C-alpha cells in the first residue's frame, strides 16, 4: 500500500503541474517515451514496478470513450501496449476493472477490483482506481494501478489446501480407530481372533497418525528457520552410509538391494546441518523403496566437486526431467546425492507437483507401505535452507532418479566417486 500512496502523491503533482496536458486527441503512434528528453516524472513512473495508467473520458454513456493517455513501462509490458495512448478496452476488457475505472472517473471515489488474467501463466492482480479530477479540455481523469497478487493468492490457496489435506489425513485414522473401538466394545469383545486382528489394525493406524504428526512438526520446524542458512559442515558420505545401514533391514524385507556408490568418508564435506542432511537422504531412499519392485535395485550415488549445472544434468537419455529447486549459484561446487529406483517411473505431468504437501502418485506404489505425503516437501524445504538444489528425472517403465545437491564446505576435498561393493545391502 505504501507504493500505491506514493503513486497518488505523484498523481497530485502531475495535476498541479499540469503535466497531464496532452495533445487531444493523442496521436496513436507505436512509440515509447524518449527518456533522455522527457520530464522527470516520466522516469519516476517508469521506475515503478506496478503497472500505472492514466485514464481519460468525456461522457459516462460513451463506452468507447475511455482512453489511456499515459502508461508506464510496466503497464506496457504486462498489457502488451504498443501505443502511447489508445482505447482502454484494447488493453483491458475485464468488466470489474472497467467498472472500477468508471467509479473513479464519474463517481469521484476510490475503487478496487480483482483482475484475473488468463493465458499460459495466469495472474491475479488487484486494480486500484483513483479519481484525478478534470483535465484542461474538460475530460475526466483517473489513475489506474495494477498490483500483482498472484504469489499471495497462491500462498493462500496452498495454506487452505494444506489445512484441508492435513485434517483429512488425520481424520481417516481417527475414524478407523473409533470404528474398531466401538466394534471391540460390542460383539468382538469375546472373539479373541477378531480382537487380535482389530488391535493390529488399530496399532497400524495409530502409527500412521504418529508419523503424520511427526512429519507435520518437522516441516513446521524447518520452515521456521528456512531463511537462516545452517552453520558447520557435514561428511555427506558418512551421513548417507548411516541411512543405508538404518534402512538395510527394510530393504531386505522388501526384497530390494541397496547399492551405494560413494567416496570414502571425509572426501565430501558439505555445508549444513547433519540431522537435516540425514533426513534428506532417508526420505529419498525410503521413497525409492516404496516404488521399487521386489528383486530390483535402489542405487545411491554420491558425486563431489560438481558445478550446479553438472549436478542437475540428466543421467539418462529421453528422460522426463524437472528442476524442483534451483540452488544459489553463488556457490561454485556441489556434492550431489542421487537416488535411483527401477520402478514404474513417473509420468511427466506428475513431476511439477511432487514436492506439494500430501501429493501422491496414485496406483504406482509397488509395496503396501504408504507414506504421509510430506516426505518430498520436507526434502525441498531442507534443500532450500541449505541453499542447495533438487531435481527429478524419470523414464516410464524404467524408474526415477532424485538428485539433491549441497554446497561444498571450504575444506572439502573433491575426488571421483568410487563404488563401495562391501556396503551393498542385498535382499534376503
């Protein structure tokens, strides 16, 4: 709002200085203002990030008489205006915005409207219309400012979706628990077989709810400190091997081989919080195990001393690839953790939504274990805090690879990766 008030001050200055005196009708020439010879106010309004238009009109009943007589560069770019002046409806056709302009022109009151722009990159803007009084030729003048609120609306929608999904995810196991408790109070009270079966299901639902709450709390803690880069350094190879050791029993239970290909310990030091780095590796490996079919392999590779471009480069030809998070390019070198499965792969249309909270690719898990839908969202926020990057590539029918890359610490020694055959976890 401070920016809008500043624009209103400019508007008053324009009127008092009679700088709105323009040749009428304004010649329709596809030109931009000549900044080197223009008055100072031209440079000022062109420096404003919000699109600004001065609208003029004579009669309320003349619907084609609303004309823009002054625009700044931001308005030209947003509305693709090629002329210094022209009919307002050639630039804006939204009825609500046009009505707000009329209220300012002929009602003499401030007015607002929401302007939703379609196209490949839809935008939501808030239109502010302010009356400027009369021009020397008797026409009415109004100031129109457009403020982009796309990110704000998207954040509001994300928050609403999050609350709806979180309540749904919590309500499902609670409803299940309530149902089985009621059953155990009834006819199943004396049926030992049914009682044991129901108690097992209740335990599973309680564990699911506990995992969901833990992930929600973890995500909240990460977001709270996301703007603060972590201090210290971590041996990435050591952290990854800890995850391989921890998930080895689960991999054997699933009949999946975990195959790490890592540098020796101490050869890939990265800047970051060890606990969060372990969480990234664990979430990525656990996610791969969910999609890996029995008898397949989950490969865990670590490459050090890579540029950001090399760290995010595709590993397989003809793969669908998307960068889910772009790192801070102020860092020169990175260590990339790559986790690959041999599952069904992911369709291209799913890739942009993988880090959304509670988003799941239905019908593609090969196992029975279901996650909370927050694992990749947690990974993205941790990588953002570490000023790192996250990418995914997939080939349908061949599997997917997630790449998380961390900035190297100053003391890091970058050596080529080499396999660790002694660390391979084979399925039982």
